[in-house]
C-alpha cells in the first residue's frame, strides 16, 4: 500500500463534515425582527464605524508570509502550554469579593458575579471549524471537561464565528437548564442545534434582559458575522455588559477599536473587570480586531481603569488565527499596561482569580515561547497607542 493509499479520500473527508455545523439562516418572525433593527440597512447589519472585513492588500502576498515554514513555527508554543488544573474545589466556594473570573482559553470565560454564573463564548471543541479534519486546532487542551464546570445560569455568545460559537459545546449545553443570551439572528443556530426557543434571548445593540437577578446588555462592536460560504450578514455581533447588584463586567467579543467604547463606558461603566480581545491582529485586516495597545486603550475608554478595574486579555494562546508570534499578545499587553499603570491579569488557562484580589502576574508563556524580538516597539507611541494593524484570518469561517 502506498502513502497515498493511506491518506483519507476526499469522500471520507467530506463525511467528516458536521452537517449542522453551518447552523441556520434567520427566517420568519426572526428575520422580520432583524429587518426592523436600526442597525440593519441595505440588507445587512452595519458596523457603528466603517470596517473592512476582507483582507487588504494582496492575498498572495499574505499567503507567502502566513504559510512560510519559519513563520508557522513562531505562531505556536514551543512546548506544552502550562494549564491550571481547575477542580471542583476551585469553584465550589463562592468568591470572597463577589466576583471571580476563570479564563478557559481564547474568549471563553466563566464569570461568577454576585452569586450567579455566566459563561462567555464557550468553545470546548478541538477545532474552530465545520470540519473534523481541517481548520485551526487547539494549541492546548481545555482546562476541565465541560460537564465538570457545574451549573451555569446564562451562556452569552458574542457572535457566530466558529471560535466563539461551537456546535459540540452548544449541543452539550442544550441538554442542561441554562439559558442563552445572544445577538439578533444567532438564535437560529441554537434552535437548529437543539436549544428550545424559550431558553433563547436575542438582543439588538443596547437592549437588556434580566436573568436570575442580573442584567445583560448587548452593546456595539466593530466586527462582522457568518459561518457558511454564503455570508449574508444576517446575524449581529456584540460586546456585552453584565451587571449584578454589586459588580459590573464587560466582554468585548471580537471588535476593532472604535469611539463607541467611550459611549459604552459612559452609560454602563465603570467596570470591575473587562475581558478584551487583543489577539489575531494583522495589517491585512486592520479594522476588526485590536492590537494589545488598542485593547488597553479600549479598557481605559470603558472606564475600566479605576482602582478596581482589571483587564483580562482574551482571544489569544488557544488557536493560531493570525501571522503574529504566539506569545506576542501577552508580551505587548504587559508592556502597554505597565506604561499606563494599568492592572492586567495574566492567568494560565483554567486559573480562577478575583479582580479585587491578588492578580496572577507570572509570565508563564515564556517557558514555551520562542519569541526573541519585540516588533511592536517600532510602532508603539510613548502613550502605549499604536498604529500597528489588527485583524483575523479567514480559516474555516473565522475571518
């Protein structure tokens, strides 16, 4: 038997496509509500500020950079990513301060806030892709099985890209009693995957729902949506404000930097903690993701920079989605935050911490990082701001 004979055939590969992975397009009453949204015009959802959602410049030029062997090596850890072995004991006792965050990797965060448990963008799947054989694969395991997480009051989804809305994870959560808060249109995917309609709350920007004694508000973001080959821009993307009786937190989802952060902060801040996307940036897509310097500035815009305001970096370390080195987001964030005197938490995946308590600060990524230079220094200003690019890669639905 030849080596070629050992390779999976195209037919076998196609069989591994999860048939429902693309989800469902909004229709009927759901689509009617979408068309009435003030954020929907000319047949698509609109960004609060203009945003290019396709790579700028030559895709051939980008491909040469992205798939160069030495470049690929820089975008992955050089060894096993150190995880915190989250146990039930870690999460059993309530947080002493009333607020505890556990970063599970990428944009997945368990927030325990004023006696309630909110799970943001849970992705427990091995790949953020509709295919079992292709697409970005996890660079580290999940810190604990989903079933070991315990009861969750609310699952919050920021948008429907594969690295934020994961079919196997949602199907598992559909078998629990949890409810879902999602942007307009995303409920169509959840219904297709078995979540009952009465457990789905779909919100437009600046709409609020109260669940289990806490309020959840969908706030604007500068991004886009889509899971299939036909991206009709009929599902909304959002950031989220969650407020309990004593604490307020913010989750950015995916977003480019925009002036709306100040508006969100003025209306809903200040925040005890912000979870802000700061990975997968690139000069080839400059409007839909933030660099670490921009993320720190966004945190300050959101009024998260007060005495108790802590920044938790998200959207890095777990999947290889852009040309920058694997650990660069952490190093750059550390530099930008120190220049501005901003508190930042750097937990290992699975490590719970309380924003009002002692923050994890160890540079744990350095033990498995081959990063030798600091290329962001060339473009960072004295105030930590930067004109360096940001963005994301179109791989299996992630753009």
